[in-house]
C-alpha cells in the first residue's frame, strides 16, 4: 500500500509518500480500504511534535477516515467485509489501507458519501463538548470561537441543529458566510480591544443575558475575552489552542462569577465510552440526512498532497474541511 510516513518531527513538507506492507487486523480489529481521509489541525500538531500524544517513529499520521472493510480479526462480529465504515485512530489514517479497532468504527448509512462521512467525525468533538461537558439545555445561547475552522463550524451547525441561539466568533469576514447560513449571529474577533469588545457585543446580541456556553478551540486572547462574556452559571469548554497561547484562569474569578471551565479530549470518549460514541455518531448521521448538518468540504486532494494539506492548515488558509483521497 501507499502511505504518508513521518520519520522526524518537522514541517509538513518533510513527509514522504512510501510503499509499505498492507496492515493485517488482529483481535478486535478490522482492515479498511480507505476511500476518504479527514485532515485536522491535530494532525499538524502531531507531525510538528506539538501534540499531547506522539507516536514513535516512523509513523503514519492521520486520525479519521472512511472506507470499506476488507477483513476482520478474531472476535469481531458486528462488522464484515464489504461494510462501509467511518473510523477513528490515534494515527495511521494517511494511507490506502488502515487497521482500526472495530469498536471505533461506525457503519455509514446509505446515501452518505465517503468524503462526507470522513468529514463528519469532527462533529463528535462538537457533540461531546456541547452535550456532555457543557451540559447544554435547549434554547441556551452558545458562543463558538474560531467558528470558521473545522471544529468551530461543526460546533456552530450542531448547536443550531439542537435549538441553541448561536453566536459565531470569526477572525476573517470570509469565514462568516457558513456560520451565517446556519443562523448564527457573527462576532468579529479581529477588531482591536477584544477583551472588552467581545463582552459588549455578546451583551448586545443577547439583550443583556450573555453566553450560557462558550466552545473554544482557539485559546489565547479570545479565551480571555470570552470568559468575561459568560452568563451567570455559564460554562466554557476548552477544545484546543489554535491561537498558540495556552491561557490561564484565576480560580477566584470562577468563584466570583459563578462560572465553570471544562476541558474536552474526545479520544478519551472513544476509549472509555465506545457505546455512547457509536450512539452519538448515529445521531449525527441522522441530523445530516435531515439536512440539519452540512459538512463544508473546502477541497479534495490526492493522498500524495497530504503535506500540502497540512501546510494550508498551518497558513490558516482553509475554510471548511480538507479531505484526502487515496484514489487520486
């Protein structure tokens, strides 16, 4: 098989396309012929050595894919060769063939294309951030930071689909289009004086209520400002640090404001609550089929251009989701 290999941490252009043996599934695993591969910001962090969990060298990057089951290992009963599945792995997705734990594979419903299925796994992050960590209640106001990125767009669409009033924080005007189409009120994060202005804009947009929930894949100054825009008993969920700076919180501020900050590491849910993750994925596919979720695929690139895809993410050029195709 052809696969993208990382032999040393560095910029995306150091990745190479190489020929490797086809993987063989072990107990509890399935082999998948890859048809579409989602590209994510964490993939960039992994290949540059900045992610919290780093695999040993050499390794194949990539965390999400969709394809066709070609073989199953011992003890696998829920899947069979020929099944169309979406799958999540810690690494290994940037390849023509992948072995994945069967409990981290989810059947793709009829009518859902492979590239759409691969693009929808990011909605799992949005799902658990909103429904579990933030304990969302119907009708609440949700502020999404970084709403123009892949995770941010998923958060905006899912919050709107579940009945929230959505405020979408974007850093560039062109990133507002999709969020606005989902019914979100746009807040410009690029203007000066963000620390006070974000709070003031949220207050105006909510008639003084402020934000019940903030979903934050950005960190940095946006986090600091959003913390001040929370309503009484508001909850902020930390999803990532795309801005680069990891913010700090003074515990006395949480006490005085009666607010909460929680973190989300979605891979823990795959390991600890696989049944709930499978249920969530079924719900997400159902929302897609009713038109309430619409993954925005920015571009489809051949597998050999994985480095270029990650470089685009590094340059903040991507509006939506990049998808790699092993078939060219």
